[in-house]
C-alpha cells in the first residue's frame, strides 16, 4: 500500500521540482505585472515626483505600500495626515512636485513643508 501511494504522489504537480518551478514562475509573473499597474488611486494617495525614477520602485512607508513608476507614485489611503505621508514619500523617492490625498491636493505651503525634510 505504501509503495502505491508513493508512486501516485510522485506523479502529482505537488511533488519535487515541478511544484517549486511552477510556484516560482507564478510569483515571477505576478511581480512582473506590478509596475504596469501603477495608476492614480481614487480615494488614496497620489504623488508626482519632480524627477522621474530610472526604474519602478516600491516601498512601505508608515504601513502603506507605495508603488512608483516614472514620476508617479500611488498608495491606498491609510488615514495618515497628508503632509506627513508626503514627507515620507519625499524622503524615500525624491522631491514631490504634487501630492493629493483622497482627491484633495496639498497647498503650496504644505508642499514646501513636505519637501523640507
């Protein structure tokens, strides 16, 4: 009985290299799609950088996942104060030219505070 079971399980997709290579292929495909999906997050945060990034980047800032491609960065709104979140983005990705939170744009004074740190 044991021999029959081992023969059956050795031929499934969950055994050996087949399982792991399939898992890694799926994970790679999902990561490859991530930068292309960067777009304005309605109700979230949206930052336009003064200088475009050379390559897409991601970062977790204050428990919020930010995705950036070119000069555009987006994240879901986590309830943090917009100026504080903008400061985190500026520190991690570079000078922010424009920042919106839930569709409301930061004032010129707040944007100056954002880039000061």
